[in-house]
C-alpha cells in the first residue's frame, strides 16, 4: 500500500511539474511572438499575443509582468495619439486576460481595479467623440465604472466549489487506486464508491469552470 501511495504521489508531483513547464513554455513562445510582431509594426496582433502570455499565468513569472507592462505602455501610447479604440482594445485585452487566470483567487486584482476607471473614461470619450452620449459625461462614466466593478471578481462561493470539487476529485481518484486496487483481488465496493465520487466531483468541477 505504501508503495502505491508513493507512486500516486510521485505521479501527481510530476504531473504538476509538467503543467508548470507547459505554461512557462507557452509564456516564452507567446511573449517572443508579441515582441516580434510589435517590431514589425503589427501592434494589434502583438496585443493579442501579450494577452495570451498572461493567460498562461504562473506566479512570479517575469514574462507575465513584461507582457502586462507592454500592454499598459501600448494602451497609453494609443490614448495619447488619440486612437481611442486601439487604446481600449489594449486595456480590455489586459483586463480580460487576467480574468482568464482566476481560480479560487484572482491574480492581478490590483491591475484590474486600476484599469476599470481608465476603460470607463475611454468609453465615455468615444461616445462623446461619436455624438452618441445620451446622458451627462459624469453619469455615463459612473455607469460604465459600476458595470466594470460589478463583474470584476469571481463569486466567492463559486470559487470555493470549484477548488473543493477539484481537490475532492484528486483525492477520490487517489483513494480509488490505493484502496480499490490494494489487494490481489480488486475491492468492487470501494471501486464503485470512490469511482462514483470521483465522477461526481469531476463533473461538478468541469461545470463550475463555466460559471465561476
């Protein structure tokens, strides 16, 4: 039994290392593509790839910080040049990319909070410029900011369910292997018990990914 626990534990550790390696590889690849596209003057495409870099989030990654800084610089430059739609695109890609990294907590929470007023301001300026502003500028700004802040962070309950179901799935799978197949003859009752629980928790986890 101890040997099986060691094998399962080692497999889980190796799987985690593999996932981190894949994330780092994609960060490196996407960031370099973004840099090359920006050098070629294809800034709009570069913005997308900087965003892809952030979606491959791992804590303490230099590529994540560099991609974030480039998007902020690009957005600011477009805004100063009066290219409001392009500036809005850069800022919204940055914001949405951080949202795609969320799980039981939200990485980049402070960045999102800083971006919301900027995005709201640009949206109001676009409406003013195009003559589509049907209310006072300040009132529209507050409305835009309210909508952005309202959707900023994931549900606490949903995040808990997401994390709990994922961890429970892992534990159920480990118990299925260790307990169900511990003896020479498989224990059908334990296999059924932990097999059902693993299936239920996996299903809850997948569903929660779409709603949290």
